[in-house]
């Protein structure tokens, strides 16, 4: 079923959830739709110092683009499976890869006018935080959400134990922290723009960091704006 997106009435997280083609516009303007999804478009443009009319027009154009994957129509179980197999696996594989690239770049003594020591510390913190965070999701939050969906399917009613909403509050606070760190990394890297005379190794290093940020943004968006929203709505429905 086609969904109506109200660019002035929907919060930016809702806009991104209802039509993922708009994500590229938010990212191009540096608008945080994934952690700050409750902002209205006007509020977001004011906070991120964007031309609201220009953003509005680009979003209108994006809305006419066909959506490849309508995650909002996926079941909770399918969303969880996708997040684990695509994003959690990516983080587990890529963090060691980037850590090794840090070592290579540091040994090359090519700084590219970047504080590589600080950058390395931030990425190490992000990697460690995400490892613990993903374990919490896979061992606690995701099973709880699956139980909610099973209860709905079988008609067994509300499962006992910790509420999904309370655990999501903790998880989203951790998302905020990860978002702050990745933004610091992006600023330190001058938006991942290497100098013209940078070596291929350094350019590859920046490209990998940029790829990691893009994956993290989508990862958090799918959880905050899609999975969590649907899970809380289901919990409220089962509570009557």
C-alpha cells in the first residue's frame, strides 16, 4: 500500500521510515534523521543550518523515486534478521579491518593533517561500545521483541518480564553516544576528504571510514525509526 508522506507534518525520522529514498537527501545536508528523528523538517533545517526550501524541494523529488526495500512493511523477525546479518555482521568484520588500517597509516607517518592518535582513540571507543551494544541487543532486546511477535501470532497475550519500551530507552541512549562519536570522527577527517597528494593507502583508509559511517547511519535508522517504533506499538497493543 502506498504511504502518504507529509514533509511538513511528519517528523524527519518518519519521513525516512515511510520513504527511504529521502535518506540520501538528509545525508547530503548532514541532517541527523536517525538519532534526532523526532525533529520536524523546519526544526532540523534550523539546527543543521540548511536552506529549508532547498531541502524541501529535494525531498519532494526523492519521494517520486521507487523504494527498493520497504522495511516498514517487514515483520519484526525479518527486520531483526536483516539487522543482525547485514549490519551487526558488517561491524564485527569491519572494525578489525579498520583497526589494522589505522596501524598501517600510523606506521607510514602520513598524517594528512589529521590527528590520527585522537582519531584512533575515538574509533577504538566506538568499536568497543558497539560490540557490547550489539551483544545486549542480540541477547536481550531482540529475543524480547521476537517474543512479542510470537505472542501476537499465537494469541497468548502479553509476555511477562522486562518491557520492550524500557530496554529500547537504554539502547537508543547508546545509539546517541555512537552517533556523537561517528560525527567527531567525520569532522576530524574533514568529511573523509584526503589531500590531493594523499597516498592510495590513506585514500582507501578514508573510504573505509566513510563506508563504516554510512552503514552505521542506516543501522541506527532501521532500529530507532523502524524496529523500535513497531515493537513499542506492538507492546502497547498487547497491553490493551
